[in-house]
């Protein structure tokens, strides 16, 4: 738990202001609004840091989003300008185009679009959407990443999708700490403590990964995990997904 969440919140606000002063003193912050705790807390922090008029929320349902009202609630609560871009046509169009070529047999052993490719395409299209919006604003925009430390640790994000962005206020906060910041910001509990899910599988994130965020947070902060099988699973997920957190390797040419 954060010892002083109010102080941490204020430090994050100062950090956001410093980042924007150096990297976009006149531009806006663009944030994807999912209706969950991470995007809600991130949007609220940005609005308080540089003013609600300089924060642009983008709602991006893929067809019909059952909890789209939650996304609408947070942008209304914060009073930030926002737009809704339904990415479904883009997802379907790109999927069909790739599927058609892969199914043609030109690549040996490839019969079509893989399940994982289909799962990761919407988040990547969402990130492309955010950057398109940011670059279309009169004074430009910076895309804020909304991932937290817990999800980053086990790679529960899409590379170049929700794992991307220009800056990340929550990257060093575990799930329970993000909730604390949400409470300090006065956000509705039903949003900050909303059961996280990908909105695709019908399962909660915790059901999918096989352990609770409470167990994960405790392990990240203390190195302690009573269940050896879960500990090994967390370690494996962390190890195989580290590439998502590292800069792209480059060949070190020595002249």
C-alpha cells in the first residue's frame, strides 16, 4: 500500500506537468478511455495536471461494447473533450485482407490469421487511432500509456498496442496502488474497483491469468508467494514477456 497516496498523487501530477512542459508545452494529452480503473485514473491525473481542456478522451468500442456507459461516465465526470471511434470496420477489414492472403498458401505452413493475431489486432488498431487523433489536433498531442506495474510485470498487454505510448504515469504503481490514487482523486468506486476484463473473452483478467492481482502485487513488492505453482507461473510470464518492456535492440556498430 502507498504510505501517502495524496503525496504520491501530487508527485505524479508534477511529473506529468514537467513531461508536458518539456515535450509538448502547448499540445494536448490523448487518452484511450476503456471505462476501467487505469484509463479513468490516468485521465483524471492528466486533467488535474494540465487542465481538462487539454485532455482528449477517445472511446474506441469494437462493435458493441457492453460497458461503454462507463467510458462515457468518466469523460462526463471529468468534463474533458472526447470522441468515439468505433474500430470494428477497421478490425474486420484488416483481418479479412490478411486472412485472404495467408489462406492463399503463399507462406508455407500458414493457413490463416492466428488466434493470437486476432486477439492483438484491436489493441494495436486502437493505439494507431490514438496517434492519428494526436497528430490531427491543431497543436498536436501526446499519447499517454495507461498500463500499471502489475500488468507490465507479467506482460498482460499487447506490444505496440496498449503497451505503447509517449509517457506512462502508472507504470510503477501496482493495481492496488492505482486504486488508492483513484480514491484520492474522488473517482467512483465502481470504476476504480471494477472487475478488469479484456471485453472479448467473457472472462475476468484474474480468471484468465490464473491468480489474483492481490497475490501478484504481494509477490512483486515482497517476493513472497505461498503457492509455489503460482510463483513459478508468475516468474515464467515475467521472463517470457520482458521484451515488451525493453527498447528495441539495435546492432551496436563500432566504427
